C-alpha cells in the first residue's frame, strides 16, 4: 500500500494503543488495563505517544468517508438517491429511491464487468491511502487527564448529524493530493509499476477529488467556531491564543475582575489581563499574557487544578509533575514543594485564605500554610478534597469512601461509606451542611453533615463521630461513571436546592438534594460531559463536552437557552468558569482542547437577555 515516496505503515502496537486510548476515554479502565498488560503496551514506543481524545473514532470516520467516495464517485441516479448509511461492519449497498431506478440499476449491473473487491471504481489509477499525517487537518492555532469529548447537540437533528461527522469531513486537501500523486505515478513516476491512465480514468480521479473537496468544504462552512444560532454575533467570544498545548484549567481572579489564569498540558501558566467589556460593542483581544513555565524533569506536566487566594494575590497550582506551586499575581514563583509522589489532582484555598489543601494520586493530602510557606500536616487521604468550613474539610478517593477531617488532627473525624467503586469528586454546599459525592459506580450521593458541623465546629473529636453509620440520599440515573458534581450556589425562587452532575454517558442532570429526585436531564451532548458550572445566582447551568459544545440551560424552565461551538478541530471543552459582577460583567471563560481560552461575553447574547 502506497509508494516509495509515501509508504503506509500500520503496526499492531499502534492499533492496540488506539484501542487502549478509546477504552480509557469510554471509562472502561479495567478492560484497558487488561489490554495494556497482555499486549505489553508499556514496552512499546507507541505507549508514550499522546493520542488525542476520540482519535480512533476520528480515524474510523475518515475511513467511512473514503469508502463513501469509492461508492459514490460516479454520479448515477442510483448513487444520487442512495439513502443507505455507511457502516463499519456492513457492506454498503446503494438504495435507489424508486422502483424504476432500481430496475435500471440492476440492468446496468448485469452489463458491467465486476470490479475487484466489489468496489465500483475504475482500476487504474490506484491512489495510495492517505497516511495519518496527511489526513490530519493542520492546526491553525498559533503555536489531560480528561477523556475524549462527545457533543451536546441540543440543536435540531440535522445539525446533530452534521456535528457528528465533522471530524471525518475535514480531509479534502489530502484526498486531492493523493489523486494528483496517483495520476503522476500512473504516468511512470515512482518505483511502483502502474498502467498508463486513460482520459476516462483521469476524469474519474478528478471527479472523486471534486466531490470530496466540495463535500468537506460544505461541512466546514457550516461548522465553524461560534454561536449555534443565527442571531448572536460571533464577536461575543474573544479567543486567547497563547498556549502551545491543550488548555485544561482556567480561573478568574476573585479581586481583580479582569485577570484570568489558564494552564495547559505542557506545563505553561498564562495570566491574562482582559479588557473591560464596553457597554456598546464587543470586547477586544487582551495584550499578551504573563507566562510561567513549570519546568520539570518529568515529561508529564499537565496542569490539573488552580485556586486563587481570596485576596487575589496568590495562585496555587497542581500538576502531573507532582510539584505543588504557588505563583504571585505577577507570575513570579512564590513557593514550590515536592511533597507528593504522584500527580497532584486538586489544590484548594480555604475560605479565609489561611490554608491550602492539595490532593495527590499517591493517596495523600497536604495541608499548607502559604503565609510562612510551610507544610502543616500530611494526611493519608484521597485524590479529591473540598473545604466545608475554615477548619473542616472532606476527601474522597479510590477506596469508595469519603472522610471528614480537621486541620487540628490527622485522623478522620468521620468516614462515609456507601459507594461501590472509586469516588471521583466531593463538594460541600454553600452553608456546609451537606456533602455531595459522585462515583464510577454510576451514582452520586448527598450526605447530611449538619450534625457533625454543629457538634464539632473546630474539629474536636467526640464519642461516636468516627463511626460510618450515616445514611445518604442516592442519585441514580446515569448510565456510565459520574465524573463531575457541583452544588447550586444560590437558591432560585420556586426551585428546591439542587445538585448537578455530569457523566461519561454524555448527559448532565439536576437533582433535588433533599430527596434525590431527578429534576432535569440534559441529553444534548454526543460525548462525555467534562465541565458543568452554575451561574453564581444559580439560575443557569452551563455544560461543556468533548464534542465542542457549550450549552446553557435555564434551571427553572429546564430548557436550553443558548449554545456555542468550539469548532471542528480539537473540540474538547475541559473547564468552564462563570463570572458575574453586578450588571456590567457577565462572562465565562472556557479551557479548550484547541490550545486556546475562550472568553464569552454573555451579556451580549440576545437569548440570555430575553430570560
């Protein structure tokens, strides 16, 4: 396959690596582990290669597109009216739209000489299959521990189908190049031997090229980055293009409204100073950011978490390289420490700013005093932590348990049991009376901890507190592991207290915290939902997915209000930060897989002004 100039090479290690990445993205960690072990992937150079989320699906989609061109390059009545779907495991047979066309097609087939492999295309010239490098669309940006992204297509059905095929419809230049190369080789170029191309064959190759180019161009023109509706001006979003790898985290400064920090896969931290949104018109791109490079001897430097101090002067940062760092607002290194022996997944400033919590894959949590740059205490805790009060915090992890701990002692005050598998996140509600947890067991739980807080405001132990006999409200409904959970930050008139969850099943859900009743289910995404964020007043919920869509829902009406699309290339949306200050500031920052940060001025969205 291919020529001396453009050989195609496919190895079993590459296939295993693609399948392994797909299994990881789908939440099938045990199956992925078995494949990794039995195929000895750790010993393969492919194992260290970064595989973008959804890569296997993208390559298979492009293969189907190539098969479609093979079958439909000849514009006959049969191919024009074909409505049959192209599938991976089924041989495609065109379906004429009328009996007359069907009979004509059958008669034509009797007169045709069967083509090799039952493919209805002329034999010469045979163009080599495009290589993976050729098929990939060039990255137009200037220069994660989360899985691949599906979509939140809450647009009409036609748009959903269009978005699903975006990844496979962006390869028109490679096909055109392959057709031209095939034509030149058929005239004697290269080392392979081909028959001379007749005018009819050259015309056929040109027809395939034109069909492919027109088809891909049509799809690209309909799926550009921007609002999904036709009313919102595209300028509501300002793209901050200063990273050289996927952006995983972003955070607004709590004191200086125009400062937003972002962190990417390559260990770079950017601190941006945004322009004030004008009363009339749209925001303009900010000046270049302050840049900090998290230098490390460890190749994996993915930034996983950011937390500003309440006074906005310091930024705590967690990373895959195991180093805990604190930066100043000017981008200077204030403190760093290598306490942890595994990736740091979470950093959290306490509400009063006195402490910082870090949680690591090594199964420990660190309590830090940023004022004197010291470690206060290390806990045998978990991989996620959250503050309940200035003195109490909670942790969760792979042992399917949650602990309530105090800054004043090392041992847990309370252990919460109920989940069957790893707990992914834990969050406290706004008044610290309830905890919410979400797990790979496809459930979330709400725990009433008001008795614990009332009985031990400073974390002192008392009889019976350490027991695990605490009941929880179980939130059941997701079909895959629940990856994210968050509390409604403020009550909305006419609505109960709500908790939101998102899952690898591509849905986001709202639940009544007191009863566990399902309040709303949002099924617009096509891939796993990785980011959910309430507007600070609790009236709207935003979701971000690997399919590139941000959807905003009205909590009270349970309806989708507005959507934005990140574009057809590297679509993932990994984090959403919402900022509302009075009536002048209403915007959100998005951490994008396409190496950018998008800042959307929600106040300029007509659909949001109408509700």
